[in-house]
C-alpha cells in the first residue's frame, strides 16, 4: 500500500477531518501516545553517553560550549545535537528505517540483495525465514482512533497459518522483548483504528476486516543480529495502557497552580 501524504501541523501531528466533518484537527501520533507512560531514565542516560562521546570526537564543540553563557540554550542545544550526530546517534534510526523498507520489498517480492550490505541481507533472510508462513494482507496502513484522537501508520495486517488476522509491527531495536509495553500499547491502538484517506476520509474500521483487538504480532528484527523473533502480544493490556496514557495527557493540560493571595 503506497504511503499516504497526510497533512500535518508544524509539530508533525496528522491533521484529521472530524467524523462529523469540519476543519481538520491535529491528532496525537499513536507512537507518541504509546510513549506517554515510558520510564525515560534509560533514554536520558543513553543521550548523556552519546553527547559525551560526540564531544570527545569534536573538540571544536567543547570549545564552543565553553565559550558560551550557560543561559544560551540555543547555541548549547545546537552543539549537543551536533555532538549526538558525531556519536552517530542517528545511525540506528537510519538502519531501522532501511530495514523496514527492505522487509516491505521482501514481502512484495522485489527485494534485491545487490543494494543491501551483508549485515542487512542476513537480517532480511532471517525475517523471511521467520515470516514464511504468514500472509501479508496489507502494508503501511494509516488509521485514526477517534476515541483517543490519535492516528498513525503501522507496518502490516497479517493472517497467521491458523487463520488469526492481526496487526503486526516490526521493531528493530535491541531490547523490545525486554520492554514490550510500549509496542503492545501501540499495536492495541492500531487494532482499534479505522483506515483513513486524506481525500476520502474514514473508509474501513479494522474490526470489520476481522482484525483482532485482543492479539497482535510483534516482529522483533534487531538490526545486525541476523535473527527475527515473533511474539504474540496481549492487546487487552495494551488498550488499558492506552486509555491511561490518554487520561494522563489530558490531565497534563490542566494547570494545577494558582497564585496564593492572603485574605
């Protein structure tokens, strides 16, 4: 399925026409909603390590930061971004994007290993072996979930050999099975979505396509490891987390402080 050109606001949120019509509204990205409840400790520590590595490789950035007023957030922030890039922080994301594209090419029968590194070729061969008995019904499906005002694109609708049809999402990070709640929350939201087209609006709710709302498939394809593992995820847990995440985001919009005025 070709990727849709979904209109977005300046923060990258998809602009969705309400079900009753009217002006398009920004919907939260499903991937963003799924991260609401994440513990950010590990991510923060990783970013600190990457910044330190980048600074060690770019003495000019060390000198630049050292010459700035500590309140100059823009210059220092730009230096941190450059340090992260020097540490090749975007490399994993680029490889993940490449793997997603190659898996789709594999599923559609036009994968050409002449354009893949040996490591990527080994990863795709592992993916092909793990999914050989799974039928891909659709790829890159954009859906909206009006109940939570979220929207996003997921990787596959698949049918397992036993006939179960479900949402499948491919994850290329190293630790997804250790911390599966984010992926489970994402897949749960996708499973309750309605297909959406920017010109035609809402088309087909996934439940009408017999897509399960209780089970999903996590395809773990860790980059560079030449292996692919499949996991069934419990979407009842994922949906419970999604509704909590939505409530948390709503509560975060409420200002809990007011000036104290002695009587």
